[in-house]
C-alpha cells in the first residue's frame, strides 16, 4: 500500500523591503470591517471574522520570498489546504494597489452569512 505524502509547503526568508511592504498592506487591511491579523508560522494571517483569506510575510513566506498569499473562500475546499493558496509577487511599492485589489476580492469572498455559516 502506497503511503500518501502530506503537503509540506516550502518557506522562504523575506527581505527587509518585503517586510516593509507587508506592514503597509497590513495597515490598510486592518481598516476594513471585521478584519483581524494573527501570527502564523512566521507570517501574518488575515481573517474576516473567522475565515482566513490572506497571508502576509513577517519573517518568511510560503514558496516565494517576494509574495503575499490569498485564497477565495467560495472555492471548493481541497483535502490539502496548502494547494488553495495563490501567490501574488510584489517587487516594489508600486504594486501595493494591485495587491490590495486582490486581497479585497478575497476579503469579499470570505463574507460570513448572518446565520454564521460561510458563503
């Protein structure tokens, strides 16, 4: 019987510049209603209520050091959580606006129904 391997993401150390850009993004998303940010494995997990929709690098990031991660809560759940994350590369401050647009879309799809269930 073949043993199934669990998904183990690779982590990359981030630069001081990427940390600075992540702080700018975090400051902006924390202004959105019902958003909180919590530490997670050297990253900052972004939640809308209890639904995670983004990851910002703090000391490391999954797969690529110059990226943020996001996922859409309305997509079907895969068995392996790590495969849901999409990455968006940020090279400099000029891409902050585009990164915020992507995080905004993920935020909107993380909306919780009044009954407490996810969309």
